[in-house]
């Protein structure tokens, strides 16, 4: 995977014409572009068509043009755009999809004000050597969203590139979109989200100290702090989940191991530039997770919701380590119990339900 980073300063130079056709980064390429938040099945179809079109047309390179920041962070700075995939997660998923080239641009005011003709000409054609564009059915590029399938096709006739429009992917007669996935997750429908994503919804985070009450009641939990505060979280409640933990802390005698995984979360610097990536070794445990305000032990609830995961059969210390959570099914909403004994009885039922949801018969 090759990453081409376009910082705000670099973007200004391309817009001014100082950089571009005289020193292109690519030649004879096929590109697709968008925010790709979630990398859902619709996005995956666009990316797969890039590689197919490259082979069909005998072009030299294929890539994805995307943004470091979600456009709403610039266009609506007072409204945080909670993300289905953070930048690091997006890089990991693109790498898993065998994406050859990623063009990562800072979405900035200069870029947002650019008309689609100038954007396509200077960035996609001159700088990135585009000969073929794979576009989504709802493509709208540039200021005032002037770059539609129709106008881009006409522009391609002038600038020497062709346009391929990919039809939407649907599930249950609904078009798959990032908005539809957020809606499903916001209602706790993680199974519907999984169908649209083509994988379980997931989160990477660090295990931080908690209240240690789980140990006292026989249900130790890992309190997980998401890496990115803009990460979108499903509705509060109790869920059946799997948790990927570093292989070196799995330890001996962990009867709860249900699988292994080799994947990576790319390392980036403060500017989002890629520092490195490589396979990681993870051991997978089934579990149940409570996301909520812990009202049974905190009168009125905590000021911020907390992620607490109980890993079935895990015996080890995860504090300070990174883990990955995958959501499979919402078991119930969060409740306030009249005492510890009532809570423990419910947790026993939750554990049985979670194991059933995960297909764990042992």
C-alpha cells in the first residue's frame, strides 16, 4: 500500500498550479473518491471496481482518493461528525482490501471552495494521471456539488478520461449508506449494521483502570477507552461481543480462546502521516459488554458512558494494552438494579444469552 499525503499547504500549491502536470505522482490511473466512512459494502464495491477497471483497461495504477478529516469537520465545525471509521481504522481496512494507492487529502477551506472542473483537472488528471473514474451513483464533486455523473462524463470528453457509475448496493430494499449504518447503531441494531458493513462493527481502544467492582462480583471487566473521541458508539446497553487481545497477554490456561487473528492498526503521527504497519498477533475471546452510565453503583449515573467488557474465560492483565471490540448482538438496555445480588443474577442470564448469540456451546 502506497500513501500519497496531500497536506493543506501542498493542496494550495496544486490549486495555484505550482505542482501538478509538471511533476505528476501517477500516470494512466483509475481512481475512485469519497469520504468512505465505514468502508461498507457499497464502498467496497467501488474499490473492487477500481482494480477490475485497471486490469480491463491496461492502466498502470489504481487508487482511492479520500480525506483525512470528514468534510463536516470543516463545513460544520460546531457539529462533531461522529465517525464509523477513524483515520487509522480506515487505513487498516483499505490495506485489507488490497488497495494499491491511497491519496489522503486534508479537507480544507481551499479544497471546499474549489469548483469541480478545477479539482478534477488539477488534482485527478494532472497530478494523479487519471484516465478512468469509478464514481458512486450519487457522486457530487466540488463547490456547490456541481460534479455529477452527467457533468463529469462531459468533462471527461474534454480532458481525456472516462467515467463509470456504480449502482447502489442494497440490503432489504434499503440503499446501504453511512447514514443508514449510523441510524442502525444508534438504535442498537448491530446485526443490521453488520449486514451493511460486511463485518461486525468494531472499535479499537486502550484498557484503562476502572472501579474494580467487576472483580468483587465475579465478573471482571476491561474498561476500554476509544482511541478517538469522535468514534461513533452504538446505543447504550448490554451486547454480545468478541474481544481481540494481544497474544502475549493471553497467558496459559485461558479456556475462553475462540480464535486467533493477524491484523494491524497502522501507526500514524500527529499529522496523520503513516509511520508504519505490519501484522499483529491477536487472540480472540467471546464476551459481553455494557456500554452505559453504571446507574446501579453511581447515583444518577456517570457523567460519561463507559465501555466495560467481560471476557469469557480470560485470565490476564490488560491494563494499558490495546484491544479490539466487535459487536454482534444487543441483549438488553442498561438497567439500574436494586442491589448487587439482583445485578449478578441478571449478569448470569446475560452471559448465557451472549454465549448463545456468539454460537459458543462450551
